[in-house]
C-alpha cells in the first residue's frame, strides 16, 4: 500500500481532484502477491479543461515521475474534466493480463 498511497497523495496535492481513484491491479498480472506494480488511475480535475489526452497524461507522469522509477510497471490513466466525468460517470474496465509469466507455457 505504500506506493499506492504515495500516488494518491501526489495526485491530490498536484491536481486537487474532484474525483480520484487509484486502484492496485497488480493481482491481475503475473507478479508476486502483494505487489504494487500495476495501477489504474481515474483522475477528474478542472485543470484538464482544454487539454488533449496526451497533455493530461504528460502532466500526470510529470507529477509521478520519481515514483515511476521505483517499481511501477504499468499505469492506466483515465483523465477527465468534471463535465466529461458527469457525462461518462465511469472509467472503462481494465483488460485481463495477456501473459508474460515465466511459468506460462509457450507453443
């Protein structure tokens, strides 16, 4: 939970979000139990108004840059303005892991 909490705290401080979810999805991947390597972030903030998706992601990565080098392998970003969030109301479900396990058999 250490990395997850750090991600949450940094995003709250930088964006003052109206909605924030940081979900540890590591259990869905081929990693040891209790890992903190794969996260889904749903971030809603007025700061994203008039920004393209790429610009929003760049801002998030700039805030989380140091943490990204401390073991985060994957970060699924779902960034919205409050109006977009009002219209959508939810982020898409994450896909199932497609492999990568050293234990998986290859054909």
